[in-house]
């Protein structure tokens, strides 16, 4: 597994480096990168098809193993890397959710210590695992965090896809494992890649559920085996806890359901309640391993929360889009992925009593639908369980089941036609054509996110489509102004600004986050906004300085305002859940006279006014 991850990382790095050596046109305005992407996809699929043939023929299996790792990593790299080759930004640029993710990576590039992405003197609330590793990679390469985001995201998804392949090979025949891993990797890139730290967990969920079922449900066995599966499942849950809380919750819920089902089956088989002991003990071991790993990331936050710091301001679950108010039914979509999910649904129903793989994947699917129903019910008490973000995992589970269904259907068809070679060839061709058709359409599925990556202004003050940049092009000058006024390390300065993407490029701490949904629950988001609003009502600099000195939090050292006719303005955010959109943005204005004092310096850069406190 380690060797596979290493090969995947090397292939991704070489591929992205090669893409970066050529001056490509922007994806939204040219079909060139789409064409090259398709060529790369066909080549990598052909390589993987060759690997399948070699394994079926049992020839050069070691070489085929290495080649399968390289081919799968290459598929992910070319599918994501080529459409983004003319921009330095990843999918969705630095807009909305991607803004705080980039900020987090920038924070952990600046320091290996576990710090909140925005607020000074707070431990992180969002799991730091993926971002911490990325920060160490960026630091090692001497790159800025924002600039590392794209290659690291693509490389980490490629590595996770290969790790999933290695895991599948331990569970099923290698030739079939390659096909399943390729299909789930393609689905992951299409539907989960905008959240790379979640995608690396999502692609592993299908094989891990099969692994977990093998460790928990052991009929007609002594019960002594399966501990490797138990340990592996615990490690996965621990890593999920360090990477993505929601996928941890779903995975833990599904595995708990598995343990309960396994316990029930054991009780029925043995005719005694003692049969439930073994599955539940194994579940406890899984939980213990997972908790031990999770604490490496979560312990600082838990300790801070235990100290009595108010934690009631978190609103991360205050979001209910239309997709969260309906049960996801991807098997009814008129698309290739929908057809695969429909085939997977049929296979799960037909094979649930005879296939352990169908049982494991089926329990995972049931867990998602139960989670979705609980999420909708949870709205009655003022929150959600964010079930809409689980649809990519559902597609992966049904997609994996669909591949197994295709295998079974192909075998039945071949047997029904007396092993006719033409039928065999037709089945292979249909599978390849369907795969290529889906793969070449992935950039179109991601077209909106790709377009934003080209239209957002990056940390160098440029746009990938070479058009005039936005106000973020002044960020470099703002940074230089702050460093002139406050020499030293950037992380020693707290900045109050509503242009929070500035913090995505430079590791200053912020006084207030973009919205409460991304804010640390320990930060008292609402109280900070109320304090900011109260400052606008002051009439003298003395009042403002006194208020800053009396804050219960570290006060801002620098204010980055937008200039306006009314003075200096900031845009704040308010949680208005259960409305959709769930955020209301509003402006507050500071009179310029508040900063007409020797204790403040005022510099103007483009549309911005930078106010630095000097006394």
C-alpha cells in the first residue's frame, strides 16, 4: 500500500509538472485542453485494460501491479490536472467554501502547530489532517499554501484512488479490482473532487465497508480470524476523523449498523444472546483504535472546550439546500452514472442474501438513507446533518455495486451463449465505450468549478484566463504595506477585513471569519460581529481605542476596509437559517474621523484603506 501510494504520488507530480511546462489556453475559452484530456484518459484506460489482461493471463503480474498503480494515478491526474493546467487555482478557485479551505492550508503551511485557520489563540475545530499534510508538503517544497492547493489536491486524490485499488485487490480478484477501482475513481473525480479532503476518504468507503463486514460478520467460523480487518477499519475511521467529520459520522454509523446486524445474525445462528458478544467486542476495538488516532487532531479543541469557553456559536449544521430536503435517487438519473447506479441497485437486491460484498455495500446504502431521513427530521430542532453532502458517497457505493452487477450479468450472458467469443468481445467493448464516454464528460460535469478557477484572481494577482483581475490583485500591495507598518512575522498580526480571501493568500490571523458556518464555535462569532457594529457608533478615537483594549479576544492590529463615500466599510454576515440562502450579508461603515489620530496610520491601496494601530 505504501509503495502504491509512492508510485501514485510520483506519477501525479511528474504529470502536473509536465502540464505546467506548456502554455495552454484557458479551459472555458478553448477546447484544446478538453481534447488533450480525452487523449490522456484513453491512454490511461488502455494501460489499465492491458493490466487486466495480464492478470487474467497470469503473466508479468508484478509489472502489471506497478503499471496499474501508475495508470490509475495517471487517469486522475490527467482528468483533473489537464483542464486546470492554465490556472494556479483548484476547482472553484478561492470562492465560498474553497476560500476557507485555502486559508486553512495557508495557515498550516506557515506553521506545523495545530491552529485555527482564522482566529488567533484557538485550536482548530475543522479536522486538520489533510491540511496539515499539505502544509508540510508546501513547506518542504518552499511554496505558498494557496499555490500548493491545486497540485496537492490532485495528487492526494490520485494517491487515495491507488490506495483504494490496493485495498480492493485484498478483497477480490485483482483483474476485477482494477475495474472497480477505476470506476469509483472516475465517479469520485466527477462528483467529490471539489472537496479534495473529503474525496480521499469517500473513494475508500466502499472497500472499507466490505473489509469491515468481513471483520464483524464471521458465520460458520471460530471467530478467531478477521482481526486484521478490524484493525484496518479502526485505522480508516481514525483517519476519517482527522480528515472529514461528516464522512467519519456516516462511516461509523454504517459500521455500527453492520455490528448490530452481525450480532443479530449471530444470536439467531447460535440460539443465544452470547452470540452478540463477538461482533460488539470487535466494534469496541474498532472504536478504540479510531478514537486514539482521532485524538491526535481533536485533543487540543476538546481540551479548550472543556475549559468552559462558550461553544454555542457554531452554525456549521445550519444549512438546508433543496438537495438536503429530498432523498437522493441517483439511480433514476438519465445519465451513464445513473444507469450504473440503477444496475448496482438491482444487483444489491438480487445478491443481498448470497454475496458478502452486496451485504456490505447494501448496509452502507441503507445507512445513507437513514442518515438523510434523520437529517430532515433534525430540522425540527434547528439544524441538519448535512445529508446532501453524502450523495457522492451514495453514488460511489451504488457505482461499485453496478460494476459487480455488470460482472455478474456479463458472466450470465457468456454462459447463456455457450462461451461465445464474440459475446465476450462485445461485453468488453460495451464496458470500455461506456467508461470512456463517462470519463471524457467529467470536465463538463465540473465545468462550473473549472470556470471559477480561471475567473478568480490568484495570489499572484492574475487570472488564469488572462483577463483583468479583480480587487484581489491589490493584495500583494496590502501585504507589503502591513509589513512596512508592522515588521515581523505575518502570524503575529490580527487583521479585520471583510475581504477574507486575503487571509487565504497570506497567513495573517483574522478577527472575524467569512461567515459563522466556517467559524470556530469557540470564537463567539455573533459577539464579535456585535462588537464590530458597536465600534461604528463611536465618535472619537479614544472611544475606539478603549473598546479595543477591553475586548475579551485579541484585538485587530490592522483594519483592511473598502473605501466609500460614507467612510470605511466592512461587509459582515449573519446566519438566517432556516432560510435558503442561509446567510445575510450587510455593510457597516466607520467614519474616517475615528482613525484621525496618532495611534493609527492610514494607507490607501486601490479600493482599500489599510488602517494600522501603532499605539
